């Protein structure tokens, strides 16, 4: 079976550019972005900053880079970062907080990756005690990947902002799937721009661009971020071809995100009926995580799906993750449901 024939629900990063997106990329006016001369990159940066009501933006190759730049902006070596134990910045960025910022991490045990303002308040180290690292930054991931694509409550985020203001902490948003959260909760980009000091938004997941993330912040933050991007090897030249894909995605792929959420809910309903599925995480957006019964083998289940033309992934013992995106059609959803029913 050819790769293109598989139903690939391992991640929403596996999408391919649509024909119209490729056409927009080919037509993009470009220049040398390291010199600030790529007008398509500049337009993407202006558009995203304006969308969130923030002062400036910086286009980077990956969300890991935008997150790591933000953490370094807000901390000094020996400082401490607060995040949830399921956070991408903690689990899946190669130990970047230690490598890039030389900061320690205080992990909180939240609800599917979402902690409370009270938890933040209770875990801020006293700066008067030299035994402790200084707490400098709180990072939040929305949606929470390991939490099954769940969304944060905007009221709780506002309460966390108040704690950060009182304790002189910066607040960063890993918005890898923020547009999914906005679609699910009807919140606005501007509401998030008002709450966070820096925001990372990814274009290569649900929005379907081939690569790229944007870091948003103040002009001062983004001015410093330019140098950090260069230090991390992220200074691209004619990057406008990639930025054009991001612009196209903002114009054409945001409004379709609820389709992915509906398909995820449809599959979750089917999974809840299967005897070999122990639990299904609540589904809010495009991610479905479920736990197999102890008698079922995760490896055997994934192998069964692969034999039926489905690529899926495991994120832990007995834990399977499906992620919906623009390359999963209605017909493929039906085939995916049939494949899961046929196991065992």
C-alpha cells in the first residue's frame, strides 16, 4: 500500500499542502528574511500580531523553537519554570529548558494538563530564600495534547494571570493547537493576547501548513527573540514560501476545524461501545485518546490497524491516540471506525 493510501491519524502534523496552498506558496514574493526583507514573512508576522492584538511577531521553523525562545526570554540560568506534568515543553522538547535556558522546572499535577491559579500560588518560591530557584515563568499548553485535546477555561486563565501579576511572573502560552481551542470554546484571539506575555501559535498542525510557528509578544520581546532565533539556527532566508502557506491556512483552514472535532467525537462514541476499550478521554477538539482493556495488547491493536490501512500511535501503556486533520475524509472516518471494530 502506498503511503498516500493510508489513513494517517498519528498526528495532525502529517497533513500535506492542498493544491491551492501550493499555488499560494509558488506565487509568494520572497526576500532574505534574516535581513528582514521577505515581504511574505513580514505580512504573516503583521497578520498574526494584529489577530491577537499583540505588538510584534516572529516566524520560526517549529513550535519547539518558539517555546524555547520564549522560555529563554523570560528566565535567567537558575530560575524556575512552572508547568503541568503533561506539558509539551517539559516532555517533548528534548530537555530544551535545561539545555537552552539552564532553568529548573516545577511540574504541577493538574486535571488533564490544566492546573489552577491556587496551584500556581502555592508553588511560587520565596525570593528571599537563597536555597530556592526563583520562580520566573508559568507556561500553559492549550489545547493539551496529552490531555486528549482538552481546552482551558478562560476564567481560570484570568485567575492565573492575576497570580502572575501579584508574584511578578511572566506567562507564556504554548498554543500549538490554540486555533482548535478557539473553535471549540468560541473565545477570541484577542482575549488570549490580553492575558499572555508571549504566545506561540503553530501553523503546521490543524491549520495544515507544511511547517512554521509564530511567536507573539511585545516589540522588546520579539527584538530579543530575533537574536535567539539566530543563535538556535532558526534564521531562514527565502522563508516566504513557507510563510505563504501559513497565510493561506489562516484564510482558509481555520473555519473548517470544527469538522475535525465532529469526526473525533464520532469516533469516540464508537470506541465507547467496544468491549476492549476501557476508557475514552472526554473529546473537545480533534484528539481522541483511549485506554485499552488490560487484556488487549496495544502493539497488537496498532498492528491490526496497520494491516487495515490505518496509521495510529501509542502514547503510553495501553494508551492509543488518534488525531484528526484536514486529510482525513468522511469516507476514511467510516473505514477507521470499521477497522477499530474488527479488532479482537
